[in-house]
C-alpha cells in the first residue's frame, strides 16, 4: 500500500516536490485524522442531545417561540 502524497514547497525558490509521506509524517497525519473524526462524532452527539432535549421540552407544552427564547 502506498502512503498519501505530500507536497513540499520551498518558499525561497518556489520549487515544489511531491512525494509519499514518510513513517513519521504518516503517523502525525493519522493522529490528526483520528482527532478530526472524534470531534465530528462529538459534535453529532451534542446535536442529537440538543434535539432530544428540545423534543422533551416541546412535549411538556412549551412552544417553538419558548424554545427560541430559552436556547437562542
């Protein structure tokens, strides 16, 4: 399996080089990718919790306007 391609640009000369990531770069890339996926999952869970809370408040008889005033 080939590693993802990384592009390096020399700011002084403008020379561009594309190559496969080395082991260290690949490890850092995978850590960032995992952290990003975890953040997305946490955001989705937060949104689900918010929707469930809103549904419960609506079931108690609050109106949509009440919810907007409470939750913003």
